[in-house]
C-alpha cells in the first residue's frame, strides 16, 4: 500500500494550529491536524468537567481574535458568538470597589467617587493608550521584518513600521519608547493618584507574565491585554457563547469545510527529518504520517527539545530553545456554584452578572504576590481575575447554577521544595477560595465542584511548557523580530519545510488567531500558492 | 560688574571637564561650587581624623579623548588601561576572580565561556563607544549632520555582522539574570557580572530592559584611575585653561530675565545675594535641582516640568566608610584588593531589592567594596586603611523616613555582612559611617542621592536623557545648558556629559 | 430587587436647580454634562432660542467646572498656563482664555475671574483638575480647589436680563460692563454676578452658595415672570453660540489631551484665536511652538461662512470649485439662523484657500430620498450675531 502523503501536517489543534490549517486547506492543500488530547482547542477549549457544567478550562476571555479572520472563516456560521463584557468590578484591599461602567458618564462618576483628579486624568490615559495600541495593532496580522536583511520585502516591512512610527509625531515617538520599556506602576503614576484606580488599571500588566507591576516592561503587557477589541471597542473583552471551545470548534468547522482533516488522540512523538527537510511525524502510537511540510503549533521549547531530534537541528538551535523564556506564572481555578455569589461592598451585587471581577487589591499586594512567585511559592493574597460566564451564557451551567472562572497571578511552575503534588495543588486552590470568601462571605458553601490548575496541570494537559499561557514571555527580547528567536521570526524554522504557528511566534499570546494566519501566509508564499489570509481591518482607519 | 561667557554650576568632574573645554576655546568661564573644594561626589572627604574617602570610589571607564584633549596626565592623572581585578567573595573562601579577560575560581565550562562572552560584549560595547562622546540628535531629523549620526549608529550595528546584530537587538532589553543564566553556571560569577548593570539603579537581576545598556556603557571606557587624582588633574587643567573656579560659593538661583522678548538664563544669584552675569549658565547639577530649585518652573513648559518631575531620581545605594587599624583579612583571599563584591547569587540581589521596592532597607544587603588606601596612601595614616563600599539597597524614600537609628541599624547590617567574609573586621574598626541616599542628597545637593542624577535606563538614555526636550544639552530655557550625569551618556566618573555639552555650546 | 434600584448609583448627578428644572422640563428631554443630568431642551429648542434673543432665559451652568486657584503664586501659575497676560486683569473682572500643551495645541478654553489678588476662579467646559495639578507643580504657594459641585451657577441671557436683575433688587447691576463682576448681599450670603455668557447677547451669570440655589431661582423667576423668563437647554445654547461664533469642544476643536491622532487637535491660530495669544508675555506654555505656528501661518483657519440656499451644511466637505474636486476643508457646525435668516456655518478652511472660491457639498434628505448639491460660501468677517446691547453700558431697556 502506498502511504498517503499530506501537503501539510499541523501538530497541535490549538486555535492557532486550527487557523493555520484552515487557511492552508482553503488554499487547496491537503492538511491534517494531529492533536494529542481527545478534545481540541488547546488552551482555548470548553470541557464538561462536572455533569451539567462546561468550563473554559484554560483561557476564559476573548478580545484579540482578529475580526478579519472571524469574518473570513465564517466563524459565526460555525457557531461562534462573542458577547462583550459590560465592565469589571475591582475589589481593593480595604474592601472598596471600583466598577468600570460601560457608560461614559457612569464610569466618570464612579472614578470621581474615588478621585476627581483621576476621573479627569482617565481621558488622557485612554487617549494615550489608544495611540500606543493603534501602532502595535497594525503589526498583528503582518510578518515581522528581519532588520538585518536587505531583501526588498524586509526593507518594505521595516519601512512600513518606520512610517507608522513616524506618523506618531516626534513627541509621541519618544513617549512610545518610554512607554514600551517602563513598568505598569510607573506608567500609571504618570496619570493617577488613587491606589485602587492604579491597581485596577495595572492588573492587565501582569496577566500571564513572570513580571510584576513594578518590573520594567509590564506597561507593554498591559497594552497587549487591552489592544484587542470587540466590535470596534478597543480594549473591550468578550465571552464566547459556549465557552472558549466555541472559538476552536468554529475554526475547526471552517477547516473541515475546506477539506482539512482532524485527528485527536494522536500525539506526536517525533518530527521526521530527511535530508535536512521535515517530512512527516511519528505518532505516539508508532504510526508515521508523511507530508511536504510540518507546522508546529507547540511552543518553541517543546517543539525543539521534545519532538525534534537534536541532531536534526543546526548548531545552537537546541540551546536557543532551552533558553527560550517560557515561565509559568499563572493558575486557574474553575468552580461550579449552586448559586450566584454575593459580594461585599457592591450594592445590589451589581455587574457580577455582566462583567468580570478583579480582586486586584493594590499595587503592593500584586507585587508581593510576584515576590512569592520568585521564591517558588504562591501568595495567600493573590491577584485573582474572575468572571461568571453562566450569568450571561445559558449553555455552560444548569439553570440557576453558575460557574466561575478564576485566573490567578501568580502561581509558580514548580515549588521551592519540589514539584507540585495533588495536595499542594489543592492547598493553592484553597488559598484562592479563601481570598474570594473574604470578599464574598458564604462563597465556600456554594461550591459544587472545583478544578484547580497550576502551571503543572497546564503543561501536562495542554502541553504549554511550564504552563506559560503566552507560549513564551512577552518581553522585548522575545517580541516582534525576536520572537521566538532572532532570525527565525518569519515562521520558517531552522529545518527546511518546518514552520511554527503557535503563540511562540509573532504577535504572541492571546486568542488572536494571528500567529496561525501569519504562518499560513508565509507557507503559501513558499509553496507559491495564492494567499488566502485576509488583511487586518481597523476601526480607526 | 563682571560678565562671563559661561557660568558653570558645580565643580564636579563633569563641570570641570566642560569648563576646561570652554575655557580652552577662549571663553571666559566661571565655575561655582558650593563645597569647599571641587570634586562633588568624587571629592575626598575626611570622615574620621586622618581617614579620607570619596563617595564615588573608582574611575573605571574614563575616555582617552578627554585625557588627551585636556592633557590630564601632565596634570597628574595616573591612568591605567588595566582594570582592577573584580572579586566575587565567597563565605567559604572560594572566591571568583575576574582579571584581564579571564576568570578563576569557577568550573571549566564557565572559565571557557567567559572570554567568549566578554569578547562579544566588548564588540557590542565597541560599536556603541563612539556615540558616548557625541550628542545624539533628535529623532525628528532636521539636518544632514544629524542624519549622519544616526546613519553611523546603523552602520556600526550592521558592521557587527548578522549574527551579532541579531544578538545585540535581543540582549539589549534582556534582564541581567537571563543574560547570565544563558552563559554561566557559577552563582557568584553570575551575580558579579550582573553588578555593573544594576549598581545605582532601582533594578534587580530580574528586571528587564535597563540592565544591559549600563553594562555596555561601563565596558566602553579607556582608562581606570583614582578619583582623587582625576579631580586634581581636572581642576588643574581647567584652571590652566583660564577657567576661574570659586569654591564655597553656593548658587541660590539662576537669573532668568527677559531677553529679546523671551525669558532666558543670564547669570546666577549667589546665596549671599551677589549677582553674576553671563551669556549662558551651564549646570552640572542634576535635572531636578537645575530646573526646579535653580531655574524655577515659571520659566518652563508644563509637560516638560512634569516629565522632569517624573524622572526616576531616587537613589538606592548607601555609602559605607570604615576606618580600619590595618588591612582586613578576607577568608581565603590571599591578596586583598581590587573590587570585591558581596552577592553570593543573583537572587541575593533580587531579594535585597524586594524589600527596597516597598521602601524598606534590605535585610541582607549586597555590596561592592574597595580599599582605596591601598592605592592612595594619603587616604589613611601609615599602616591603616579605609574600606569604602557601595551598599544596596537603601531607598531614598524609606518608609517613615530616615533617622539616626535607622541609619545606624543599616550600617550595622552592612558591617555584619562584611564580617561574614572578613571575620576579624569588627575588631579593626576605628570608626564607621554610613551615608544614606538622603545624606548624599543633603550633603552633595544631588536629588534623591542618585549618583547618576537620574536612573540610567533605556527610556532615560541617548536622545531621551534626561528627557527629549533637553537631551542635546540645551534646554527649553534659552541660555541654560546641562552638563551633568543627567545628560547623555550618563553617570559614573566618565566626563562625557561635560565634554559633549561643551561641544554643543561651542557649535 | 427591581432593576432600577440595582443600577441606582449609575444615575447622573442632579444640579442644584434640578427640582425647578425638572418641573419646567415638559419634554423630559435630558442629556448629560460632566456627570450631571442636563436638559437638552425644556419645551421647544427654537422657542427657547427666541427667548434668549427676544426676552430672557436661564441656562444651568452648575455642571460647568469651576476651580479656585489661590495663593501668592496663583497669578504666576495661571499666567504661565494661559496664553493671555492675566497680570493685567483688574480685580472683579473676567477674561476669556485658552491654554495649550507644550506643543501649542489647545487643551481647553475657559474664563478666569479675578476675585482677589491671590484668588482666581477658573471655569471651563470639561474637567481640568489633572492639568491644573500639573500646572501648579513647582509653585510654592498655590492651591487648586475643585469647586464644581460647591457653587450653584445660572446663566441669564437675553435683552431683558438686566431689567429682570434690577427688578430682583440687584441695584447698580446696570453699571456693570461686559466682563465685570459685582457682589450683592443675598440672605446672609453673597450673590456674585458677572456680565458674561455664551450666547453673544446681553447676559449675566449668577454664582451662589448651593444652599441658596432654589431661593435664588425663585426670586429670579418671580422677577422675570413679566419678562417671559424661561429655561433653555443645550440645543438652544448651541444655536445661540454658533450665531455668536463661539467655539465648542468636540465641534470646532478637540481637547489636545484627549486627542489620539497626531495633529487632530488645534492651535489657537487655527481657531482664529490668535488675539488671545500674547507674545508680549515673555513666557507661557506653548509659546515657542505657537511663535513658530504664527510665523508659519496655521494650516487651517476657523472661518464663519454664509452659505447660499437654506440647506444646513452640517458635516459638509468644502471645495475650491463647484465640481467639488479639490477639497479645502470641512464644516464644524452649521444651521439655519432664525435670527439673521441666513444659512450659517463655522468651518475649518485651509488658510491658503480662504481668498478663493469656497463651495460646500451639502447632503440633504427629502422624504427618505437623499440629495446633494454644491452651495457657494462667503466668508463672513463679522460674527453673525453681535447686537449693540451686548456691549452697551448701561444696557438699553430692551
């Protein structure tokens, strides 16, 4: 029997892998996505972990998904509906609350209640942040140029970036550099005086990263989390109906419609390299699959150190992969609740049913949690970012019952005294529950089921090295043309016919589908096929 | 009334360098210094009868050009192109010694990796070196010369070659810790190599973005030497060029008056009420002191003022001086000398910093020690010695404020740390003093007690130092120039800001 | 729990005059301004507008932002901030000012009241506390206090306004010149009256302790009963101010600190407010940039246009020819002026095109069908509406 040879094998059915496959299939390639789990989506997944409750076990909120892709792949037809958050309630250390209302006047009055100065300063803050976001957003669906290259395309792309940067005006060019390198806390100090306002605004600066609010570079992370949009509202966050799995399922639906194949329970143990070219994969079952190209949706470290033979790699690549900064820093606790919890300091429990909850505390509380992480511990007073999707979404919990997604910063990949154990994991979960209980007395009594995920679980289940949710830190040394490694930022990897399409590549983490789409564009260019990947679209143009 | 071409505020090393260049170009120059003698933070001061030490205790990367231009050697500056050995102290006596491009006291792997690492870093440092002695133009290029400067920077980077250029662009923003972890295993070696990227800053090994640039800056000088002889030589060179230097003369404020319809700096008023006129005032004081205390905000723009206000100027380093009745003995160290660093591993620095970010002193301070009396016997009586240490971290804004008991307790903590490496030292101490950043602020007039005047960081470097409206040595206030460590390229005993400011004024 | 209760805190603040205004607001037509519930109109915008032009009407300026700037350095601080020289401002006088960023882009406009040598009141349309704090930094003796919610203020505009105030018992008010301030005893407190306004007509603004707000309203309305007094809302204000040629943020200019795109904000020269920029003053914020702008000439100039026909030119592009091929600007505000019976507009026109032909491409609708036409525009040197009574002292008896 002649073994079937695919045009492309995509390793990993995360949302980027599926997107990549969908665009390759759309171009007429014969593609297969192989996934080690029996479910798809990677970190963008919905799973029924307790009867009647469907959790978004890992990622829980959507704001970066490129709407050009959403529209182009017809994801709505494949079942995807995104509902924007209305706002988030932030809880301070002292029990005070700050609600981020969607209505401009209401938001102004709420800020004014804390500080009239900050209510005014917020206008300037938002304009500045929008300006910074606008520049970086333009790069999302583009391939980063190689600044050391003299090829026309690289020079053209570099000029594009230069032109966008120049268009900021001289003053803003300097401001941009300053913003890009500073800490979230320092950046906010330029604008605000109220502790809770600063804490609430800075929390996006630490989500998913092994940096603290006082670490230089965290201002950019903040931007990374607010540069997405839902229907043109830049910075808005949204929920996918049916959980984050709905996104992956819709992309998979589009891919299959274009003729792509999906195989679950098909973990890859080895990428086959023949004559210096990637030529297929060996599955954990021993089965071999052959293809013209191989695309890895896994992170850079896992790709090069786990499923590649070191001797197949050019010198230095293995070391680069080993040194790739991919630090786990986040935990996730999913809780099934018998009723909607009630929170203190929040008259009438408002907004719990239409937005998120940020247990932000204060800058110092968040930074001290980071200090714990550095020492291989979790904080008893962690930063928790929560949402109760069941309050809007009738499909994720039984009527009248709820599920609460809790994202925790920070949670170390390994503990100071050794690896995670089930006991330690549960103690970590308990610390989170204890924190919420402080703001919502009686919360514990509502718990029906709980799923605690430390970086260890994230790595074991969905294969994120160290449980890093971005597949690699978003610091300057690993952004744009440095991502994942300098010289390999254009999705082509050091082995011929091998590509990467996960969040380890530009533009990085978040459910944006941009990495997968960008990689597809490069692959199709190499195969001299017509491009199927759409250009991005913006509301501010 | 006397009228000068330029009045220079402050006779620190940058003020003297600037004065010497201006005077050599024929300007009538007056340097005004609050203290009794020139030198600023580099001036030797007697902290105990017979015992002297400067706050800035070493000259590590002084540019050859300034030495040659000003003939500093003929004025007594003893230069050496060989740097002092750097010793990473180990409590058990297994010290790590860095000297002459080699390292000892580490495993073979590290010893082999070290020269390669240093060579690569040196290539990066060499690429940047020409630009420390140049004004970095504004980003909005308006003339050919500016375009050439940027062109040259681009060219220098390209000439590194593809691999080096890529690596350079990757590591410039890397936290010191990652850079060291990528290259080395030995904990002391790593923390010693971090040191020059962090010392003086509100930074720790895990902080991204701002550590590598200072590291490269400190690798790009030509000469080492003694602060004392440097200051004497600069003083002599400036005087010989015709610059007049008045010490014990505090400037109360810069005279800002209307000239051709706009406000301009036209001289200074001294603390005693005397007014001295000049075409321009060149301040080697830090930006906040210059703009807020001396010039006054009325004559400045609002956003500019607030950007200066937001400069990161808080110092985190305390200065320890010990008068010793003999040479201290460090466990396992045959020959005391060079630059000794107490930081057993990078997290020791990181955790010391963790306390400081919340406004507390480090419980386990880390430090850099030299014994200046080894090289300059005039600093201590015969057979006795001075130990000088930069101790981190001691925040300028200590929670609840600094007082004598807090200063004393941090001093004892620092001495305890040294005693773990030099067990007999307590018995040798004749006198000890600790200068907190607050003391440095009040004694030397440096805002925040920050010896770089303002943090040396990517966003406060190059054409953004101290901030973009004042980065070419001129300021938004006509007639007022900056020439101190708050300008490009930055702090340490280096002199480039003074050199560049003089060239900008003469242009 | 009922939903209304659940979101109670999101409700807008009520002005000190709200109880009276609510009764007058037959249409329940409310908008918002700086967090306050604010009337769009009370009965009929055009009727309210004619009250301003024909008798008198009141406009609630409680939501307007008011800051006390006090201390020995108050004058120096404000003088650095604004482009005009306020060291020349006499006691109990008001002056219209603008202030700019370092780049000379307009942050906002407003008025400064000199209440004592070391006490000023700054008023402006939107919050300015953060900028004032930045401006005050470095001055040793100046405090800025946000008085916005602690002063009740009501604007009385129209030809009969002086007569009404006299009848209310404010003797001597007729001697107040434009921009004068007068103080009157009022129930154990003080009622401050300034001859200022935003309608281009004769008018006054009344400033009082909030506790006396309703009392003042009642006395004013009792005195005004025979003079057809009536509250007017946002829509009528916008008509009156456009006739007077006054600028509005969000219409004629973008506040610089809230502007995202490069140079989408404006300089005073672009807004034809060069007369407010006093280069005789050796320093003020943005001076260098503005001097350059003056020498270079502004790219655009805010221009008053009289447009042929009667179709308002809202959101129109402007062209240099009837075929509408060369674009030279855009309309910022436009309306049919009921008082001067003209089709008027304020527009940003490229400065070098001011001398040539100007055509507006106007889109309009008839019974759901869309039409467009090119209409010739003439540049008006004078305001559309500038009655002599607005300047005369004492004002004539209507």
